[in-house]
C-alpha cells in the first residue's frame, strides 16, 4: 500500500509540474485523462467484478474521449479491462463506472445527475461550480495549476469508497 501511495503522489507531482506553467507542452485533455486513470486506483466500486469491463464514459469533450480511448480502451491494467464509451446525449448514458462531463455538456449536468441517481457512478466534471452542485470530482485551475475538488457527500450517495490519500490531495467540498 505504501508503494501505491508513493506512486500516486509522484504521479500527481508530475502532473502538477506539467500544469504549473502556462504554455505547458502537455494538453489539458491528456492531463485530465491521466488523472482520471489515477483516480480509479483510489476508489472502490461496490459489487465490481473484475471479469466485467470497467467502463469510462465521456460526454462533451471529444479530446478527452479520444485520449482515453487511445490509451485505455480494450486494455487490461491491474485487475481491470477498460472500455471507453462516447455519449452524444444524456439519454445515451448507461452502464458507466465513471462519467466524465466536459465543459460542452456542463449545462446538462443536472439531467446527468438525475439519470445516474442510485448508481455507483463517479461523476467527474470540468466546469466551475459543478463540485458544489454535486459532481464527485471537479477539475479547477488555481494559481495556474490544475487541482480537483472532491464532493464527499456525492461520493457517499453513489456508494463509492474513496481512499484517504486521494481525499487528502483534494479540495474538499
């Protein structure tokens, strides 16, 4: 467990260094994709069976979808085989362990919340204010650095378990 904590801390430091200055060579959609993958290591989904695909859904950001699809779709990492799905509308969203809601769909967030109510789905957003409105994780930029908010109430409502290490690195809401 200690090795896992160290690996995550080093990964976040690397990501922070990539986003620490304006004009970084690493596009934000790649950084979001790396962080989404790293979040998975620190969250437990109830009833997850490693024989099933671990589904990451994306709505509202083609760049994040393309990056996640290229890096993870169909690949096995640890005990999970990843499937990445793109959704074009709220009505299409189904069967996800994670849903990433890009800025282009931030206005649909409340509809997405209603659709996923009662399911163990981690919502990750990239729109100011959505952490307070119920996104489990929301990306923000503070002093030119990418950080993330964690809404523990939303995580609890989704029946997910977040490690203390991840919570310690977040802005808690």
